[in-house]
């Protein structure tokens, strides 16, 4: 996973992903997007609250699964690469990210 600067004037990092990995992540997000649209339809149709809540919980679980997959890839690729390159500040970045994910 090669990381590069987006442009010389920006501080934003990017991550180059394989076509297979990008496709899998995008497919997962599209399924989640469909679930969210389904919840919108449920609300428009005055679906019983409990049924909407169950679908909402399913969306949360799906997002958590997406985050776990992306985090594992980030650790195995970006974090390992940066540590090996002597960029130990990536550890602080990872800790901050984990704290945000665990809120």
C-alpha cells in the first residue's frame, strides 16, 4: 500500500489500494448505502419503530465490520511501512484513530 502526498500544496495523505481491495470496500459501502435507503423507505411508510431500530442496528454492525476491515488493512500496510521507515508518529495517529472508533 503505497502512500503518497495528494499534491505538493496539501498535507493530506492518500493510500493506493489494489483493485481487488478497493472493489471489496466499495461493494461493502454500497450494501450499507442500500440498507440506509431501506430505512428511509421504512420511515416514509410509517414502519413500526422496533423494526426500524433493528435495521438501524444492522447498519451499525455493517459499518463496524467495514471499519474493522479497513483498520486491519491500515495496520498491516500503512502503519507497518511507516514504523519500518522510522516514522513512529504513525503510532500516535493510530492511537487517536482507535480512540475515535471506540467512542
